[in-house]
C-alpha cells in the first residue's frame, strides 16, 4: 500500500467533467507504466461506459457485487479484487458501476459501512494508481471515497454559482479530513471547460488563488474531440495523444505528481 496512491475526483455539482477527468488521468497513468485501477462509484456509470464501450451494458462482476455483500450475508462473497475487470487498454482496469448501486446507498449509510472501501483498498495489491469517480452528491459513496483517498482533485467551472458551491465543497472535505481521514489532501482545483480569452474565468481563478485556494496552473479546454472520445470509448491518451486537450491532461498529471 505504501506505493499506491488513491485519488478521488469529486465535486457535488454535476456536469463538471469528473468522469472525463478521472478516465483520462487514469489512461495517462497506465500509459506511463503504472498499474492503474479506476473505481466507478457513480450509478450513472459514465466512467465505466467511457472505458468499456458497448461491453459496459452487460458487465459482470461490478462494484455492486462488492457492496451487496455488506448488506446480505447470503450473497456471494465478493472482495474488491473479485470485482475488477480489465479494460481494452494495457495497465488499466476498472471496478465497474451499474445503476443498482443507487439501491444500496441509504442502507449502507444507515449500517455504518463507511470505512469498508478504505479497508478494501488497504488490502488490495498490484495497483500503483487508483482513481475514484464519484456521484455529484456528498452521499455514502462519495464519503467512502474521500475516507479511502490520499488526494482529492476538484474539477470546477469558472462561474459565480460554481464559486459559491466551491467554498461549501472545501468545507465538506475539511470536515471529512478532520473526522475520518487526516491524510486526505486537496491536491488542487482544476478549471474545466476553461476559456483563456475570456476575462471573467481568468479573473476568478486569480481571486481564488489570492484567497488561498489550491487552484492548479493546468487548465482543461472545451473540445469536440472529448465528446468524440466518449462516443468511441477511448480516452484521448489512446485516441489522439497530440491533441491540445490531451496535452492539457498531460500537464495536469505532471502538476499533480510533481
């Protein structure tokens, strides 16, 4: 576990690119020779579909099998390692999400299963990098991910409403750090869908930095090529590694791993 780094991609707001960022960083980590695992905890399963394509619709086993065992001792005994599926890409595996995850959430929360993912990852061997994609809410799965993680990356849209939500999000991460995971570090806030020629986004980033928030230098642009990579189930590192946004993901990972 000493050499394993667990990074959660988290924002309570939907549509900020969590799945896109988690999958593309995981793909880059795999290309750099790290044995990489992506854990998809979002019942919408966008990351699973991004990495597995058409196979995602009938995938088994899934993360639901891991969590089901916590609620039903008669269910087949599934450890986290039993729920890992290889993707078509070298060095990259996934714990897939399925819509059934939504059905377990309230029961898992009420039965105090919040540390189970952390404990499972501590016992998991063979992966240098673990990325966790989370739902757009601070529920059971997101809390479990933050408790299990070493680092937290926060995608952010540069607008006023998102800015107000960012302060609450940082406070929530601080609370989890103080109460459950003293090792959790906010690795940075990354501006997604960034428009470098627009004055407002640039000004907002500078103001956040002046306020002491860990805003990263790397930014991610909007691009039709990203949507195409979703449709083709191929992260940019594999589809078009010299594309501008692919290079931005490279810069982001370089900054995170410093």
